C-alpha cells in the first residue's frame, strides 16, 4: 500500500501522488450507459406523448360511425423507433 503513493514536496506543502488505471474504460462504459438510458427514456417519452394522438384517432373512428367488427379501431398502432437520418427518436400512430 505504501508503494502506491508517492510523497511529493511542492511549493505549498507535501502531497501524495498516485496513479489510477482503467479510468478510460470506465469513462467509455459510463458514456455507453448514458446513451442507452437516454434512448430508453426518450422512447418512453415519445410513446407517452403519442397517447393523446392515438386516443384522438380512435375517437375520430368512433365519431365517423364506422360499423362492423371493430377491426379498424383495433388496427390503430403507435410505433416508436430510432431514426438514423435525421438522427433521433421518431414515433408514428398508424391505422
């Protein structure tokens, strides 16, 4: 343990110097985790933002008086995905 620290005399006193290895790996992993979390939270936010749109589409189908099996109303889907160009998170409500 004593070999891990080096006592150095500087202008304002004595200081312990030491080296920490592996911080570059830790930094890369934290960056990756941040991107992953941002993606997950971003997708959840877009999905929540599209909920009122989905409800409105279903209400419009009901208001139009479509009769039948209900397949049209049941076909309403919200999709959230990562877009490469432009880069970001996209969402769609489709019938």
